C-alpha cells in the first residue's frame, strides 16, 4: 500500500481523539512528523524488555495450532474475513497459513501474544504504554485491557486479514521498526467488509480502500494531546476502529462516491448510509461512526468501529442528523446523548458530555 505523507490539523485531532476517530494518523504516514512522545509514569518497577516467544511458521506448520481451534475457519457474516485469531498464548506468535485456503481464498490462523506478556510499557523492545484499565478503574468492560497482541513483522505485514485489509493497515504510524504489536478484532474486519459490500451494491467501487489509522498504542495516542483525558479512551487502542477512505482509483484521495463530480464531505455521507444499513441488519456490530471533512491530502474520511454501542459524531458541514437535540436510537435504546454533532449510547454516552462542535 503506498505511503502518503499526511498533515495533521489540531482541530481535527481533538474531534477524533474524543471518540477514537484518529485524525492524526490519517495524516501521519511521515514518521518524522511524530515528534514528541509521552511516557506515562509506571506504577510497577522497570523491567528489562523481553521478547515474547515467536514461531516462524510455514505452510504445513498447523501442528502448532491447537486442535480445538483448527476447525474455526469462519469467514464472518461478510464471507470476507481471512484470519482467525487464536486464543492468547495458545500458540506462538506467528501467521499459520491453511494449505489450500478456505472457500477458494487464502486463510490463516494467527498466534496471539497474551496481554500478560507485556512488561511495564513494553513487549520486547516495542513501546506500547499503559491502557486506561492499568492505571485506574474504567466505566465499562468495553475499556478493559485487551486480551492480547498480534505481532506484525516485515515478513507478515502484507498478510490479508480480510478481502480489503492487511496486517500492515493496522500498525501504529510511530516510525518504529518491526516487530510491532497491534490489537485486532475479527468483528471489525467483518463490519468493514459488510460496509464495503453494501457500497458495491449501491454502485460504489471499493476495489481499493486506504486505512488512514488502525491500531494506536496508548503512548502514541496520548502523545496526540487531549488535555481532557478522553483521548485515553480512543477505540483505536482496542483494535476495533479504523479511519479510512474509499480510493478505488488509487490517487490517495477519497473517491467521488455520490457521483456528483467532486470529492467532498457529501461522499462520507454515502459511507454513513452504508454503515447504518449494516448496523440495522447486524446489531451485534453496532459501534461508532465519525464523519470528517477534508483536512489534508486524503480528503474527507470516516471513522468506523465496533465498540458495541451506537455513537455518531463528526465535523462535516451539516449535522449528522436533522435533530440537534436528544434523539431516540433506531435500535430501541433510550440512553442516547446528543450534544451539537455528537450522539452516543450505552457506555459511550459519557463521551458526549462537554463535547462542542467548533467549526
């Protein structure tokens, strides 16, 4: 996937950070733009980083995959998921290709490093930082520590985790060499593929999708700088969020999705409609949707996540919904909160408190 330098606008970062919609990584392909890094004070003694156990799996190395999990080759509701993440610690870190694939497509098992392999702020030499639940009580189990990490190396960075996405799409753009570690959820892959399938059914070509930001380490996320502290709850830290553009012509910009002759904020509305249709059909994939106007070379973009509760926000030129006040959820939930262009439900509702739209 081409590497495209991005320029980060401060206003966009504040909005994205509030809900986990990463504006900065959208414009942060150039590692030299990441300047300052913040290291939280550890509550535990410093431990010399130790690399986790690692396999170098080859085709046919499935004997390292637990027998009980070898039959789990589900490709999701979408049919487009191309990996199964193994139970943390059940197999050495690595990608275990299934010979012959599944249903005519490549398929792999991925060994997951358990969270308890983390020593202080590190796994091996890779700096992750601390998750919120390591530092204080969290308001929802959705913000518990991740179960484990996928190791991404120079050798497996191009492995497809879904029809449109690779492991490399999810690494933090921190300028650090491999190996890196990410958090990833299969539900996110499934939702993205369903959204792209929906777009195709409505006349939008999705041959190529550019992920502007996938996983973000807590250290990188905190360094983006939200003094309110809400940045620490970004869903990008939990492996269930992406910021993306549809870029079928590979020019590095959002495509003209509504076929009106220009690429602008109206095009992310097309993505909004697709996400809404997918969430109505598959409420188990409910999550956040953030819509952002053009703030850099890639043009307008969308944040999509699977946090488990519905949330909507954005900085496009008109409100996400006709009503700017409290609005009932189409999914029957009654605890929706709306402030300006922000709507969130369930455990995410607290994130709208104090939110102000500034453009």
